[in-house]
């Protein structure tokens, strides 16, 4: 199961010219608003007919400008989760969930109704109408509706953008479960770096209608070339294993051989998790700092420096196979004479890692 | 009620109901189609169609009636063609229904068109991505959402058909039992001495029917609106 997309499309002065592959797992289309993310998703769904290109899902052509083939949306079998849930107001939650069932091919049975309802925790809502639901409940119903249509691919266009922070935290775990429990590939649009870090197996970074980088999530996100897309949210995703929970409310994690102390993580010891560490929370020192309050001091090597237009510098660091990003000023970089290959100590304050920045890690499909 | 109303009056009421119900039912599918075209499609001649639909609303009813007579009358080629298929409009109740339908059509199309324009097309897109073809999207999403507008349009058309006078009397005349609807009958009773009592009874019947239609439409619209309240 995979999706292959090559598109050219002109929208006023905006030109989209993108090509990428979405393998199994969750692929995030990442970029600023206006980068062309939604245009791509709508083209995959068939709601928009691009000027030129090919879209192939699982070997089957959905669109091919060379042959003039344009499969209409209702025959594409995509499960589209919209930003605004778009539930049918005249149907109950149960009827909304079962809507796609009507039209799905009977030969390949889709996911079982009760399993999806349990997974999303929407059992108590089945008899209600959408107008009485909270934003989070609506979005969970929309996810269930898309899944139960038995799609070949799931499309999600910023499904969390319309929700407030507590609702986002409510929905994110469902996408993690989707990624881990459903074999259908997921194409997920987002401009929030923390969402990307938690969810993505593959990242396609878009800027002004072009793909600037694509690949495994940990590689793309810690690439300084990608960070200008969401400057404030620049950071790195660390894969770690929970080791122990301490009595003072901290958890000890092992990240590529280095030990990290973070505010209490909910997962049990032994669980593999992802930790998102923002570049602005990482300080650098050329000698091992003594007598400081920060709990995490990692010995790292400078891999690259990226100078922006402003006074800031992004420093890419590595320890073992793990990459880390640090945002410091150009003046500091000069004072420390930072250059690739130099050994430096990265200082991370434990409290700066937010609780919701720690998520389940995808398990490889067996 | 048959005792209270004289036989001639009763015939007029029964005929009016028959004419109006047929006029409404037959023009409803056509009105829905035209309203959908006007609300959703772009095509050459759209403004012409729009004008044509609204013409009976702005023309004097007598003119509309005369144009119907000139098109469907027994002396015209088209009238004779229809007659060879057994369809006769002139001076028959079917002609009264045609006149009432034509006169009510703009009101019906207007109400339905407004409700189609109010439908959130993003819901229809969502239905399409879930596998519904265009016809199924229409049947399962669009149609339920426009039900209040459709109901309002149909009842408005029915009420208009009940009251239609000018076009009807010009096209199919005023033949008791054949083409004499309630408004024509009231007019006829007022032309003869001592006819006021009959006219008054028909006036009361008209008011009762019109009020009932209005209350029914309010009730149906509220019921439908409860079911489709926006998310």
C-alpha cells in the first residue's frame, strides 16, 4: 500500500509543482499555510483536478494527465478527515458512521463497526445528532466515518487545527493508534511541528508549492533546511525508552545511550516514546558546565550550522545516531567558535519539555 | 359540509382542490430541477431561463392566460397535436391545472432555489469522498437538507393555485363543474342578484383552506428544521 503523487497546478500567481511518495504509515505534508498542502490533498481526493501530473494509489491510477484519466471522488475510496468535521446534520452519529458502508465494495470487508467505535470511544454518542457534540467528539466521529468507509488511503487535512489545546490532546492519541493499528497509509496535513514529531513516520516538507525535503521523520525534522518553515517551532524528535519513574515527579529516559530526566511521562517503564525538544530550549557550552540547575547535560558533536536572516543560528548536534537542534545567537556561535566537528555540551532544562510533547512511538507493522 | 354548501359551491371547492393539488404535484419535480439548475449550474441562456420562469409573476395574469390559450388552444397546431395524443387543455379542468401551475411556478422555484443555495456544498463533497455518486449525494444529503424549502415552496404554490383567477378564466373560461374554481365561482355569484350568501360561504372556505395550508407548512418546516439544524 503506497501513494505516489506528481502534480503541477496553477492557482492565480501560485504554482504547485510537487512530487513525493507516501509509503505505509503516516506521512505528514508539512509546511506553512499557503504552501500547497491542501491543494495536494484535494487533488488526491479528486475534489480538485490538477493541471498536470499523475496520482497513483496502490498501483491503481487515480489521475493521469497524459491519458486524461480522472477517477471521480466517489470511486477513489479515500477516507477524508476534514478540518471542520463535516458531519451530516440530519443524521445521527451512528448513521454518519455507517454512511460510507453503503457505498463500500461488499467483497472486501472493512473494519468492524464495534472495534472502531470502541477505539474512538464514541459508543455513548451513537444515538445523538452532530449539533449536540463537542468539537472533539465531532472530530472523533469524523475519523470513524472515514475509517468505516473502508478506504485505500486516509487523508487528514489539519484535523486538529480547529480545536483548542485540550481537545487536540484528546484527539492526537487516536491518530497514533490509527498509525499503529490500521495498515492503511495516512496522508496528514499539518503546519504544527509538535504534531508532526508525534505522528509522522515519513515527512514531506513543502515550501511555496515545492517539496524541499522528504524522508524519515527524524531525518527531515532535524534538518536545519526544513526549520525555516516553522521557525518558532524548530526542534528535534528524539526516540527514547522510559527507564524509571522517580518519586520527585520526574521520569528517566534513555535516548540513544544518553540519559534524560523529564517531567513525569505517563507511559510505563520499558515503553518506547518520542520526545520533542524545541531548539530554543537547548543551550550550548564548550566545557562541561558545573553547578547549574539544568538536569540534562549531553555530550554532543556539532554537525552543521545554519545562519538565517536574523541574529539567530540553528546548530545541528549529534550524539550517537540521535540528532538535536539548538537555537542560539550568532554572537554566541562566534564567541564559542562553533564549527562542524567541535565537541559541545547541550544543556536541556527538564521543565521545558512539555508533557504533551511526549508520545507513543510507532511500532513497525509485523 | 355538503349540506352547508350548495351543490354548485361544493363542486367549485372540490374542483379547486383537485386543480391545485395536481398543479402542485406535477410542477414539483420540474420546479426542483429548474431551481437546481439556477442555483448550481452555469450555462448559456441561464438569465433567459430565469426570466422565463419569473414571467408569470410580473405579467398581467390575463396576458399569461391569453398566451396559454394561443399556445394550447384547440385551434392551434400544438393544441391539435396534443389532442391527437388525447391531451386536451382548453376548457377542461386540466387547463385550469396548467394555468394554476404556470402561475405558481415562480414562487415554488424561488423558495426551492433559496434553500438549495443555503446548502453547505462541503457536506456534499464529504459525501462524495465517502463513495456516494452524484445522484446519491443528492438523495441522501442535498434533498434532506432542502426539505424545509421544498415544503415551503410546494405549499406556497398550492395556495397560489387555489387563488388563481385571471389566467384561469382567460384560458379555460368559467364553466360550472368543469373549470369553475372557487375564485371564478365567487366572481360568478357576485354577478347575479342574491348570490352574496353563496359568495360568502366560499370566502370562508377559502380562508379556512389558506390558513390550514399556512399552519401545515409552518409545522412541517419546523419539524424539518429540527432535523437538519446546522452543526
